[in-house]
C-alpha cells in the first residue's frame, strides 16, 4: 500500500511527526506502521527509558497525555504507543488540546483499530493542521488481495503464481494478518528466490491443491462434472475443512459475476476485470463459463444457490448431511 510505504520512508529519512493517528478497518497496516516506529525511531539502548507501550483498555486519556508530556532521558526523543486505542473512543476528543501543542520530543502513536474519527469534530481538524499523520487503513477488496500477496512476496525475494495467490485468498479470506502469518511460516522453510506453488501451499499450510473451492468453481465453469463430483466427495469426507456455507457463498459469488458478465456490452479483458472487480488473470475463466451457461440458465442457478443456502441453514430441510446438500447442489447446477 503506497501510503504505508510513504509513511515508513519518511520515518527512515528522519521526517518524523509528533503524532501518528492510525485508524480504520484493516489492522495489518496499522500494526505494520506502529511496529516500524517501535523498532526504528529509538536505538535498543534508548528504548529502556524512552519507549512506553499503553493499552486502551487499561489506561485513560489523562495517563496518555501525561506520558506524552514527559521529557526523554538521555535521548532526543521518546516514543509512546497506545495499542487498542479504540477503547478510548468516548475520551478521544480530550486529545485535541495536546495535538494543538504537542511535546516536540515525543512521538505519540495511537492505534485506533476498527474505528474512525468523526471528521466534523475538533480532534480530526486539529490533527490535519498540526504536526501529525492521520492514516485511514482500509480493507482491501478480495480482488486486490492476491496482488498484495504477490507484491509483498516480491519485496521479500519470493515469487508466487496467480493461481497460488488465489488459492491462499480462497482458503484464508481477506484477513491480511492471517495471510501474512502463513507466509511467514513458508519463508522459514523456503530459501529466498523460491516460487510458492500450489504444492508448497498444500505441504506446508495444508490447503489441498486439487480439492478446494477454487478448483470446484473452475470445474463447474468448464462443465467438467466428473472433476466437480470428485471435489464434492472430498468436501463431504472433510466437512470441517470445507464447510458448506463457504462453498455455497463462493459459488453464489461466481455465478452472480457470471450474470453480471452477460449484462456487459464490452467483454474485453480490461473492462470485464474492472466491472467485476476481479484480477484480469481470471477473466478467461469467466468467459469460458459464459459460453457454457447462457444468461437464462445462470439466473436459474443463482436462484437455486439461494435455495440451497437456506437448506444449508436448516430452512426448508431438516437433517440433511453435507454430502446430501452437495449432491443436490451439483444436480441443480448440472
């Protein structure tokens, strides 16, 4: 994320703000910035007396301001990091007066996760005017996460194919912290310069390279019902690792995209990728499925998928096993 890189680069150059207010829904980027400040603003010798970590649940705004106003000991700066600052939301406006006249030798960092400041109130406006950085950490769209994985790994000296990145997103979702944790495990067992393949992911993370929702979607799109049947049988034997609710949600998303594709006038790769918010790499998969499923048929399947979703939740069907649900699902799509 370019904004994160810019903040980090400014700190490296010594262009350090008095206050960093890190807010928003994506915890990963907030953690990355606060960790960088924690590791790089002070030397190891300076941290003992001049780095303070506070937690929003266990402190008050008065305590935070009191710590921020202290002078550093045998150092040019001190760092005060407030983790879980969102728990101080009712007190947060009290910070306004400090931001108007901050201690120049203090770097105050507030990690305000899963919440945002009210832009109409004094604190936000004061932060904009003062020696402060406001960072709004936004969740990446699902179609952006695979690209983030590839760029992040490239920066660490690794490569990963589009398919492998999509496999990770399909299994791990869009939680960047969770994805990063799994990639860190891979980096422990793979030398720099390695390519992360579906085989690598299967061996070290435990995601089957052949039996997953990504391959099921592709098989159904190609009308390869032999392969789709094998995958669904695998799902039925391993219901905990392959919950029906996840399968039905992803298939509904796929066929809804297919319905949207049929409604487009421009079927060029660039336009389809932009309109459907998918990676251009996967446009050919949509195009293949569109040839196999005309618009009317796709509309029927979307309706069936909604019906199966309700059955999976026990509405209109009682005591159906995952195997029975998957069998019925395949029959309706075929």
